[in-house]
């Protein structure tokens, strides 16, 4: 079947199509309905179906003879450790840790926060929650205590699972200090914390609250899997929204399992038994879907890499992993390749490794510039597939579905809509636009299985963020256009979200922090183009009258504030003091125009602008301070 035939089939009769795809999953009870609406009128897939995601990822694989196959390779250049888990071993470890959680009273429907780095215990913890029908919420390590506290208050976890530290190249990050600070700030207090002590930084445990991971394990009994409804939540993953408060994207069990299984075969073109590697972090959606769940659900071997593309120890790290584990399909963010290219532009280190096992390189997480696409293709000598998706979808929305049919690659485009996604480009007033006209990228409802059915405990925000801009559609937040051949080009976010080194962040959040400085009268934080990280945030600040601080001191203080309130991952490193900001007469700051000036892109100021002379003033200041026209941050 061609891509077009399969896509048309998925759109002509979604229920028939997704019923067929659901056959690939071992259900305890088959769904009674394929597509239905819940009490709140929201679409749900596979109502009445009963399954367990951890069972599918582990027990089912062992039952089908994969017990001795490697499920997980752990490779950690930052600690010098490597470990291998067969499906049988991973099943045993997950069952035992599920026993630990059960012993602590965790039951189906309870929430558990996981604040842990790229170590096998994190994967074990996620699968152990899924085994019990508990809902995990993994929080990325690069966030500050305040961000963890917000997530604790929203998810209200029964337990918090943490490791004593994370390791960033050669820096040891003390996770428990972050946990302790966030628990001081949050109103919700989990019943307890289970702490995995890493030898790089053993930490004191707080009596009455903390339990030692290994100690509990030594006394635990393995726990069996708990059947859950297809519509029960598997996890919550917080992601940046257009306000300072993150959104709790909810994922269900049934649609997720079906969509991920479908994607492995039809998008990534990988077979059970093959090695699949996503170089991301379990704290992001890519890590959830393509380090943990999809490879295991599909019976592949997955790789958990605790390192960076460069400096651990060098820019040959990725090539080594591909050679060593015979990776078939590799997935990462373009920024990782930009970092490698910067350190080793001629690919001298590449010559030391044999990467011939590789069939495809997939890139996502941010816009992929043509130079990076071409350079990575030249290095690896495989097709480079740019594909587009987001935390909310949980799996690709646009891709060259090489498992079905390899379409010609058009650099700059993430190819065509994946089966199930009725993608359209809409104008301001919701009309579907013809080819080559740029507008808002939206998906006709219903979204396919695997996409978020709702936000955690916040239907009102779900509706206002995604469903109300264009009735009958899910609004992605991205802009783009479709060319004459049906290829979609994503041109970037049309809201306050930016992508820094493939990490999704909210400039509104950073603005909130900057504005809280007592000397700041008003401010704007915008994302500007960066050669290495894709985008970086820059703060423009108007000081209150009478403030005598030097620009240097202000910059230092604001950088430190964002670091400690949002986290180092924000990469907020540049602040400019300005006399005034460009605004409309009604007082709206013209952030988009500021971005265009910084990126050297043409723009036309709105007729409502308060004072046109502010624009050349700003442009001059940016030049003077070397802000913009594609800056170049260090990896
Ligand atoms: N825990 C604690 N701190 C973290 C962290 C984590 N899990 N991840 C990042 N940080 C910190 C870094 O140490 C750094 O701190 P610093 O300012 O003190 O140096 C800061 O957050 C910014 O990190 P990062 O964005 O990773 O930038 P970098 O300059 O250290 O590295 C790259 C640049 C390109 C090498 C790196 O971003 C990378 O490997 N990107 C791959 C993209 C990726 O995995 N994307 C996920 C979605 S697919
Ligand atoms: P996240 O939710 O962190 O996965 O970020 C999702 C956002 O990243 C999308 O809304 C896009 O803005 C951007 N993005 C992801 N993949 C791509 C891609 N292939 N091309 C362009 N932008 C992308």
C-alpha cells in the first residue's frame, strides 16, 4: 500500500482504521467502542478496552519469546557505567519495584512524581507505576525547585521518587536539595520520598519522609500487573504553555499503546528485535514515547544514554553508540548535530566508527535547518527524516512514513501528515487556506489515538488552549504552509513558546520572573535565532525611574533569578536595558516585531504602533550589544 492509500484509508473511516491497528495490541478485554465521547463531550478512544501498558512492554514480550533479548542498554559515559537488561531481567526489576510502590500504598489511579536522571531506575519506576495503574509524572532535571513545586501541587503525588543526583558532563547536580526546596514551597506534601542513592553523591535522608530505594527493594515482593481501562491515564507530562503555569498533558493507556506500536512499524520502519535509539531525556515526551514505551511495546532494544552529543568525552559519542549497539533507527534533535558539527566540522571522529547498521536518522523537537539536515545525512550516509510533533500529540503528526513508503525528501519540510491527522492551514478567521499560504496549523477533530484526551484536572484550560481558537479543530500553536505537492512546512510557534536546544520553554514564564525584580518597570523576553540552540531567550528591560544599578549588575541578577526560578535549562544569558519597548497604542508589547528585528527578517509595523521611532532605536541597540542576526551560543 502506498502512503497516500494508507493515509486516505485512515481519514475515510477512522474507526475502522484504528480498530484494525488495535489488533496489534494484546488486550485483556477488547474495546466496546472504538471512538466515543466522555461525559465532558471530549473524544475518547477504545472505551471499554482493558489492558496494562507495562504488561504489553514486558510480560507480553517475554511470553512471546523475547525473555533473553536485550530490552534496555544503559550507557553512561558520565559515570563510566554500562549495563544490559534483558526483557526477563527488566520484567523482574519492574515487578519488584512495583512491589515497593505497592508496599507504600500506591494503587491504581494514584499519582507519583519521578524526579530522576537518565538511569535505569527511572525507566523501572515508570514501568512499575504503569504496572500498578498508577499515574507517573516525570519532571525534567534541569528545572528549578519552583517548577518542581508547581508540578507537585498540580499532580498531588502520593509518593515522590528521586535520585540523589544527576550528572551533567562533569557537574554533579544535587537533586535532593532541589526536592527539599520544592517541598518547602509546595502546599501538597507527598506521603513519602523514595531516594535512589548514586555513589557520586550519597545524600542524607530525612527521617519519617525519605526511604532508601535499595533498602525497600531488599524487603519487597514482586507485584503483578493491574488491568486498567484504555481510557485510564498512564501519565501526566507537564509542558510549557503560553502562561507561566505549565500544562499537565494527560496520556491514556489504550490509545497510547496502539499509536506507538503503529508508529514504530509505519513511521520508523523498524522491526521487533531491532535496536532503536532516541537520544533525548526521559523528562521530555520524546523520552517517554521513544526511549521507554514504543521500543518496548514493539519488542525492540532501546538505549538509555546518560551523556551529551559532545564532551562526553567528545563529538564522536553518537557514532560510538550507533556502532556499539548496532542501532537501526536513530532519533534526536537537530541541535545535537549542530553541537557535533561545531566541534568536528569535517567529521574526523566519524571515520573511527562503523555506523553501517543504521537505516534512518529521524530529527524532531525544533525546526531543522537545511545545513544540519544535509551535514547529518553526509556523516551517516542514510536518509535524514525531519518529523514534527509535540508533547500534546505524543507521537508524530507529520513525517515521511518510511515504514509504508519512502517519499522524496524536501529539505525544510517534515513531509506529510501521518495517518489519522487531518492537518489544515487556517486563516485568522478559521478558513482553510490554499497551498503556499501561511497560517495556523490545525488538526481536524477527532485527533487520532495517543494524542492528549485532556489536560490533567483542567478541562477548561484544555478547551481554551487548544479547541476554542478554531471550533472543530485542535490548534497546534505552530504556523506553517502546505506546498503544491502536499508537503507541510512548519515555520515556527505563533505563541510565546520557544524551543531552546530542543527544549520547550515559555517566554511568558521568564517574563514573569524578570518582571518580579524590584528595579524592573516593564520587560519583554523574546526567543531569537541561535546558530547552536535554534533559539535562545533574551530579556529587554525598562528600569524604574531612579534605579542606579549598572547594566552588568542588573544582567547578573536577572540571569540568576531566571536560573533559580525556571532552571538552567532556560539558557537565559542575555539582558539588554532599554529606554522603552515597542508597543501598540493600547499598550501591547510588539514582541513579534522585536523578534523580527533581532533575526534580521522583514516586518511591517502595525498601524496601531505607539511610536515608530522606537524601532530603529531598538535595532541600533541590538547591533551594539551583538544581539540577534543569528547569535552563536556555546554547547
Ligand atoms: N539536569 C540538570 N541540569 C540540566 C539538565 C538536567 N537533566 N539538562 C540540562 N541542564 C543544564 C545544563 O547543565 C546547562 O547548565 P549550565 O547553564 O549550568 O551550563 C543548562 O541546563 C542548559 O543545558 P543544555 O540546553 O543542554 O545546553 P548545553 O549548552 O549544556 O548543551 C547541547 C547543548 C546541544 C549539547 C544539549 O542541549 C543537547 O544535547 N541537546 C540535545 C537535544 C535534546 O536532547 N532534546 C530533547 C528533545 S528531542
Ligand atoms: P515539544 O512539545 O517539546 O515536543 O515541542 C513541540 C514544538 O516543537 C512544536 O510545537 C514545534 O514548534 C516544535 N517542533 C517539533 N518538531 C519540529 C519540527 N520537526 N520542525 C519544526 N518545529 C518542530
